[in-house]
């Protein structure tokens, strides 16, 4: 035995133990991270599944409201559209819009637009826009030259282009051909006193000779755009689960018939 042979360094085993400990700690950290990610993924998956179920139930509720609205129409109670409790936490409601209370910019004559107060720049810009494609939303009007924001609530892109004299605002009625101040006042007064006028002929018969002559001079033009009952209605239903944020909406365009609302367009989101 060589008395001068160096002894093994006592630090070597400790270094190896240190590397092993670090490796174990890294493995524990990695496993903890994987477990945390797995739990988070499970929670996200559960939430996605829950949201999907909530949306499906919301769709059932919205569909239920559409069916109830059909029944209310037959009962002449379509305006009775408060929140409805369908049971088991489901709620729904609907709103009704009559497009004929506004002027359809895709069908309106330039004369009607000018009579409503639209300036010539806007009228020409709108006509040019309509030559390429009809507008799909009234918000597109804001991009047209000469647009007057005060007209926004009087315009629409829905309906057949007729104006419902039984419910349209006075400013829109006054823009129609043949209707002077006396005719407009007579329509609004009859509506306010719950004795609505139901035809152009009835309106003409109620006017003074001068106002009647002005109406009859434009009679053909007036009956082409005037109506006293909606030809179409917009019916928007909304369904949801109580306590949940997610909701389902169904937008319907319907034709009101005596015994039902005939759906001609449907969109859901």
C-alpha cells in the first residue's frame, strides 16, 4: 500500500447526492405542473360543456317563446310580451317591430326621401348604393354622403316599402304624397281617440274640400305606398337560463295572417 496515495474526496458523494436531489425536485415540479394543467383543462372542458348545455336550453326557451307568440297573435295579445317563466329555470321574452312604421330605404322613391327631409347629396348617394346592392342594415347609411342622423329612427331596410298610417310617426306620414297638415292631424287625432281610420277613402271623406282635393290628386301614388295594417312583422325572441350570462336569440320575419304568423325569414345566434 502506497502511503502517499491520495484519499478519495469526501465532496464527490455529496455532489452526486445534490444532483440527484435537484433532479427529483425538477421531476416533482414537472409533475405538479402537469397535474395543474390537467385540472385546468378539465375545468375548462367542464365549463365549455356547461355553456353548451346552457345555450341549448336557451334555444329551447327561445323556440318556446316563438310558439307562445304564435298563440298570442291568434288571441290578439301579441303585444303582451313580458318575461315568461317556462319552469326549471328557463326564461324567455320577445319583442315585435313593425317595419312599416319606417321608410324602407331599399324601396323608397326619391320624392319620399326628400319629403322626409333628406338632402340631395344623401338621396343621390343612396340611389347609387342601391344600384350595386341593397342595404342589409340601416347602419350602412352612416357611410353615405350627406347622411342626416335625425333621419335614422325613421328609416329601415326591412318590410315591403309600405308605410302603416295606423302607427307610423307624424313626420313620416307627412312625407307621403297627397297628405297635407289637415290629413296628418286627422290621422293622428283618430288614432289618439281610439277611433283609427282604416282606409284612404275613409280618410278622404273626413277632410275638408281643399284637403280632399289635394289627396285625390295624388290618390294613386298614396295608395301605392300607404297601408293601415302591417304586411310584415319582425319578431325577436330571447331565451336563457336564470343566473347564466349566455343567451340565445332568434330573429324572425313573419307575415301576419288571421290564424297564424307565417315565418318567411329566420336567423339565430
